C-alpha cells in the first residue's frame, strides 16, 4: 500500500488512541476490526477472576477480528500501551479492502498462520513448570523466528525485538519475575540488552542451558511457580 493510499484510508477510517485507553472491552458487541498503523496495543482476557495478558501488538497487526463475524462479541480487551492509530473497519469495508488490495489479504493470511504457530509455541511453553525454563524456551523460539526473518546481528549476537512485557505475555509470568530471569541470563553472559532490545550472544549455548534446566527438573523435580511470579501475569500491565 502506497503512502498516499495509507493516508487516504487513515483520513477516512482512522481512529487515534492515547496510552492507557481501552479501545474495546471483552464481551461488548464487536462492530469493527482494527488494523494497527502506529503505536502498540495489548490484548488481555478475563479468565475466571483474573485478567491474563495475551499478546502485545505492533503496527501491521490485525485485532478485534471477531467483528468480521456478524453478531459476535469481543473475546478480549484491547488497551493502548502508547499513543497510536488504527484503521477501524466494519465487515463490509474490510471485505472491500481485501478485494481492492490483494497485498493486504496476503499479509492477513500470513498473520493468521503466524498466530497459529505462536499459539502452539505458547501451549508448549505453558506446559513447563519451571519459570527459568519458560523464559529460556521463549527466547529460543523468538531467536529462531528472528533468524528466519533475517534479524540484525551485532558483533555476532542475534538481536530480537522483545520486551519483558512481551515475554511476560508469552510465558504467563509476572513482568518482575521475567526481569529477574533475564537478569540471571545476563549475569551468565547468555544475553545482553542493547537499545531496549535483547541480544542473544550464543544461541547454541542458550539451547544447552535449556537442556540442562530440563535435566535438573528431571533429577530434582520442579518446584511450582511461586504465587508472586504468576500473580502479575494476570494483571493489566502498561501505562
């Protein structure tokens, strides 16, 4: 999509939001899907009495797509993590956009495939009981995806664009617990933080650590994740 076409669509269908704004609420009628253009948005879901973080969205991501099914309610709550803008599209407009912009349709298919893969990865990670194993597993998977996408390298290290909040969503742990786990990996010189992004210094070494954590769990047994590590994963993070 050209810059002029994007501006035209934003002028017609654009919706701006500010950091902390609730874009839509779980359970309310779904009338529009959103194609994120600027900023970041987090999706959370009510699970019994707790709120669980699902994913942090970036520009180019589609969300609120339940609106494309007539009469469907919202299945999650969307909260803006920063100021930004999105295209707000009802079912008719969305179908028209797909028919007139095949490249958008192709990106949507790729995104749905990626979401399915991410969901499978998340299920695998959630089956682990040890907090550090979850963090290391998530970093390995993120690194593999970054390699496939041709991520930038700095001095031989593999850089991945993932924040503690995004890791928290992926592994189901409190953000503070993730930060502690990341700090242990930094101290062990498995990773470093550069420009608010993580750099994996040696992916093979990180895989080796994951294997050792698994052996330790088998020999010693895994202690359940502590309440303070899981409590915050259900809470709303952001500004």
